[in-house]
C-alpha cells in the first residue's frame, strides 16, 4: 500500500465525507493508518465518535477532526466548507464519498430532490468552497465516488433532472440514483478541465457492489447483508481500497479526469452522455445557475 507524504511542515490533510459508515469509514481508517490527519463531516455525533474510536484502535493518536454538517442543506455545505478551509492552510485530498440511495422521493428543506442534493449538489458545492485551499497544496487531489449504476440512468434531461421531485417507488429509485452518479462523473470531468492549470487533479471511481449499508431503507436489508457476507459477495474493502489508491498512490499523481473501475483500477468509459464534453459543460453551467454562484 502506498504511503502519504504531505509536506515537510505537516502530515497530509484529507477531507472525507461519509466517513461514519460503509466505504468512507474503511477508507478513513486506512488513510489514518498511513499517517494522514483527517477532517470528516458528520451529521450524527455518535457515529462520528464511533468512527474516531475505530481509527484510534488502528492508529492511536491519529488526528481526526469532526465538522458537523447536514449534506441535505446546501447552506450547511457552504458553512462546513468554509470552516474546513479556515481550519487548514493546505488540504492535500478531498474525498467526496457521502451518498444515499433512497427508495422514495424526499424533498430537502431547500426544495431539491434528496438524492440529487446529497449525491451531486453537495459534493459540487463543497469542492467549490475548498478549491482555494486545495490549489495552495502542491499535487492536491479530488476523488469523487461515482458508480456503474450510472449506466441505468434512463434519459438525462438538463436542467430538469436537477430539480425533479416527482414521486417514485423503490423499483423506480434505481434510475434516479443512477442519474445522480452520472452527474458525478460529468462533474468530475468538467472540473478536471477547469482546474487543469492549478496542479490539482480530479478523478472518480466505481466502487463496485458493496454490502456495507446496503439498502438501508429495505426491511430485509440486515439479513440480506449477513447472507451476502457469508457468500463473500460485495466486499466493501475493495471499493475503499480504490478510494485510498486514488487519494494516495504515486501512480495516480498528475492523472486527472479519469473514471476508474474497482477491478484493477482500469479506466472506464462512462455511459452516454457522461463522456460528452458539451453535456459536461452544460451541467456545470446549469448547476451554477441553480445554486446562484
């Protein structure tokens, strides 16, 4: 496993969302083991404390700072981004990992569809708030967790899909989830182009099928997860390992705009229109208009 270097003045600083469960928690533990100091966002203080305790077991004395934030509220995202930027002179890596797969439509306090808000708008906005501190850090990296679920996105419509609050069933939720992950891929590629002169890289990944946190809203999720674990299906360590590689591996230094598979970190071609630069630019412009930035 590659190790982190950071600068001579401090260990590398890594910001990671969704670190209180699932892939994010496993990735945070490994990054701390490598010597990173972590800034994690959390809505639930108890789960944040549990993550901190798990990290301390592996790397006693690891520096872990928790920043409270509800990623369904975009004002909270702006605030926490500014708090993190004020707390650190440099940020070496931003990992946008937090995400949800809801089985019914819910509308946020801001009026956005919840999955779009958490899976796409929140990482877009957090990245924007942290770009100044990232660009002050030589070789900084941005890692976005996307998914091959993006191939089941139906038909993308911009800007309509960013604000569509039409109700859906559990079965219909997969299309909406897939769209949010397609947006993440498009966002990453457009971001990579826009910051290519800064030295900061941006890449995204498909973490594969994972049982951790599987279908939290399904009644049978817990027993299904136990069965899949017994069958060795959906090991979350694989997805977490790819997050860590993109964040730390020297082999990815200077590499930007990529979408990588959990299988041997091979490059993936996104589903249409995910790889289309014109669609990517349109998405960026529509997001700026929507958020008033």
